[in-house]
């Protein structure tokens, strides 16, 4: 099975007056056809910048300074802008957080969907319009023929998000990137949109990267999970392993902060103490060390390297590596 996307040692930095903000700093992962990779982490961990880097949408003062982004047999970072535009919205579709700012308010929904189809598939407008009606019907827009002529402000938030999904899948991409697609929606509509996304992804057998901070969404949607902190991967593995046996202290903290069904009104709300650091010219060592209850001296001295745990996940953590090494020595 050919890998759809392979990201290796991606570094996206922003030059600021105060120093270099290392928004993404040495990130590597792969996505296979038909699989859903969820990227999770607190705000500012680098999730959205990762998506924008893949799509080549980083603007000044940001710049991709190192790494490779291999889509099929092409390195996206070596392609010209015109070559990337042929893939963007065609073979790679993206669903953004806020549909109101992503949709053009002065064009009808029909115009915006047909524009994508005509640009990438070279069909006539009448044929593209027929396809647009089919797409609106597929994503659950009632009376799609009549709604083609409506403008974005005439749709509810949930319906606008459905329109964005229709645009993203118009050319049946084999990679979908959804950047917190339910952030601005109420809980009921969130569930509907996630159900739609899952159905569309399965229908197209697309690979999908779903960016979210909601671990409930992750447990329902993911095949694999990538946990990010301060621009780096701290843990990666299949969803069952991550939820049943998390290894990195940050992953453990995230999962422990979820409100459980058996919690009572008197139950103490759990959280990770402290705040994430701003990664401007960060010092050596693990970025989580100041918030980690298990931190040891080496955590502040050396950057942790990727380590394959006995449970199958990959972590970047001195503590986990040391614990498992000691366990192996004691068992021999």
C-alpha cells in the first residue's frame, strides 16, 4: 500500500523581532490511504502550522526552513507555485476552521464550487454546475438546486461547513486535511459534521489528517494519533494504544483531563499545571520539562530522540526510554 503523504523533519519557523519562533520543529509522520491521522495538542502546539505547511500556505514572516513533504512521488517543497496549485484543491483538499472567512462573501455557493471543478477538471460550466448540485446533495444541503444561487451569509454555520466540505471533495482528492472543522459549531451540529466527514472519507477511501483538540473526536475518528507539544511530536501510535496505554507524561495529562462519565459534581477537575512555552529560540531539552511531574536533570539538558516503546507507540521522552531500559536490564 503506497503512502499518500510522508513528512520528514519538517521545520517551519517565523522570524520575529524577539527571535525565531519554531512553530514546527523537526516533525515526521506518514499517512496511508483510507486512514485517519488525528493531530492533537494544546493551542500553540503547531497543529495548524503543520497543515498550512503541507498546503504550502505559510506566509511571511514564516518560512519552511528544512525537511520534506512527500505527496505520492512528489516533494511538495520542491514544486513551483503553479505546480502546487494544480494539486491544492484537486488531489489535496482542505477544510478550514471558519467557513465564514473561508468562503468568498461576494460569490454564490454555486460559483465557488463550480470554479474548483472547472479549474481542475477542465469541464464546461454546465457540467460543473450539475456536479455542484450532486455535491451539495451528498453533504446534506436540502434543495441543492435552489441553494446554488445563495450567498454564504444565507447559510447557517453548520451548512457553511457542509459547503466547505463539498468544495474540498469536489475533485475526489486522495488526501483531505481538516483543521478543527467543528470549532465554531454547537455540539449537535459538530456531531453531524464529523459523521459526514467520516462518511465522505470512507466513500472516497481518502487519507485524512484531522486536527483537533477534542480527544472525544479523536477516539471516534482516528486510526493513528500524533500528539504535538511546542512544535514537536511527543507521542505517535494507533488510537487504541494511545488511549489505553499512553506513555509520554504530556499524553497522560491530556487524557486525565477528560471529564469521565462516572465523575460527580464534587469530582476535582484535572488539568496540566502551568502553560505551554512560547517556542522562541527555545533552550535545549524537552519543552515539557517545566510542567512535567516526572522531569529529571537530563530533560533540561538534551533534546529527547524518537523511541519505540514496548507497547508500539513512538515517544520523545527521556523518562520513558530510561524506565524501559531499566526494566529490560532487570528482567535479564
